C-alpha cells in the first residue's frame, strides 16, 4: 500500500499465517530489539545511519572484484564510479590520515 504521507513510498506488510509462526520465535526478539534501538534515534540520525550503511555496503560489494584484480569490476575498476571507486577513495583518505576512526582504526600502517 502507498504511504499516506509520502506517495513515493510503498509499505509492504507480511501477512500472518504459517510463515510468521515459523519464523516468529527466531526473528521476533531480533525485530523487537532493533525497533527499541532505532526508537532512540531521531529521523535525521536514522537517515544518516542508513546513508552510512549504504556506503559501507557499496565498499564491501566492490571488494571481491578488487581482490580478484578485476579492472572491470563494479564502477569500471580503478578510477571509475561505483563501489570500487568508493573503496579506493576510502583507502586513499586513510593513507592521508583523513576520515579515520578514533584510535587509529582505518589509518594506514605506519601512519
């Protein structure tokens, strides 16, 4: 069904039935904990977290091609757009000492 507040969004709901009864004991507590955690963040904070997670996913998706040495991986290899380029620019940023996490996580060796 369409989101009544944003016509661009579609809300998908999983109906009840045997599937829910089978997965409920496994995923119910996980969903409840996730919702409780998410409730502690503002909408803007959640948007930021989703953006960050999307960028991390893009980087991770580019890694198999990078490890294989594929120049034609996602984004056309080195210097192209897409996931491979995101990983390369992140690595270059870490080498320069920019964008590192507290404690030096992500900083290049010897940096």
